[in-house]
């Protein structure tokens, strides 16, 4: 059966279950942090007896993977941001996007949402995050879906907007690689400004200064070249007017300084 070592001891063992984008990176990072790590293991692999089994599998597979792991591990955790703890003891969700090619240092300094069904299980989650060099913050079951939606807004949905920008730049004659290279510094500075001041203060552009004529010219150009993006442009413009304190389109422009974008 599993080891009697404390999870915080030098002999503590961890099994990573799931060899997807996160599993391999997480296994390497925990090894680099001094833990004895088995895996990442795939379906059908022999399951070792360990102190901790960390499930890096799709959300729909968590329950089955937990049943397989339960006889072999003192604690079982998953890395899902939205899934409850019904089948596991704790969760650790790195607030980062992964391709699978990252170095183990990718976890250093990032946030990791954690929760645990008991104090002991929560302590395991905290320790794993400390080993990764990340920062633990607790999100309870009631707020998991909202937290995960915030992460989707900040990452997945941002990519949808950036892809739209790349498509519109293509309609202006820029090749995709060139468009990304030219737009990326603007994106980075926008994120830096948002991090520093929040969105409303950081907001620039025609909607912020009440220049609806420019917005309508932009919309017409999109409608002509990429009509499938008009609905997205309209929804984002409407939300941006609310952010800017201009909920009514076509209102009288205020006398505000003109910015670069």
C-alpha cells in the first residue's frame, strides 16, 4: 500500500495521472521541486502506491480516475478549475495557460486556486503549490464556476478577440504573422495598463472619447470584409460603451483628449 511518509517529507511520493498538456509540465516541476514523482501515467498503466495522486485528466474523466486511484493514494486531487471536490480530497488549479512545452519554472509566481475537503487535504494542496513556487489562494465550491469563468474571460475569450483582430488586419492587407507581430506590443501594453489601473482608466480609443463616427466606419469596414465578425464587434462595442460610461451609441462626444488608438 501507499507510503506512510508525511506529504511534506523528503520521501513523499506523487503520481501524476494524465499525460496531456499540463500533466507533463506539472510532473517535471514537482520533480524539480524535490518530490518523488511517478508519471505522468496514462490509462492502462500500473498504478503505484503513493502519498498523493494528482489527476490531470479531462473533467469528465475525474470520477473514474479517482476510483482507480483511491486504493493506492492517501490523498487524491484534481487540477480542474470548475469541477467540485465530490470525487477527490483537494484541488490545485494553476491560473495559467499551457501548451505542454513550458519549462518547470512556468509555475513560479503564478496564482493557484486551491480547495480541500479537510484541513489535511487543504494542507497537501498548499504544500504542492509551495513546491511549485506559486501562490495559493482558496476558492470554495460555491464560487468555483465564477472563478473559472473569470479565467476563461482572461484567456480563452481574449484569444477569440485577438483572432478577430488578426482577421481584420488581414482584410487591411497584413499577413497573419506580421499582424500578430505588430499588434502584440499593443496587446501587451494594454494588459500592463489594465493590471496597473483597471479597465476603465486604461480604456482608450474612439468609444472612450465618444467618437461614434469612427466606430461606425470601423463597423462598415468589418461588415464589408468579414460580415461574420459584425455581431462580435457590436457586442464588444456595446459593452465598451458601458465601461466608458457611454451606454447610448451615437451620443454627443465629450471633449476628451485624443489617444493613439
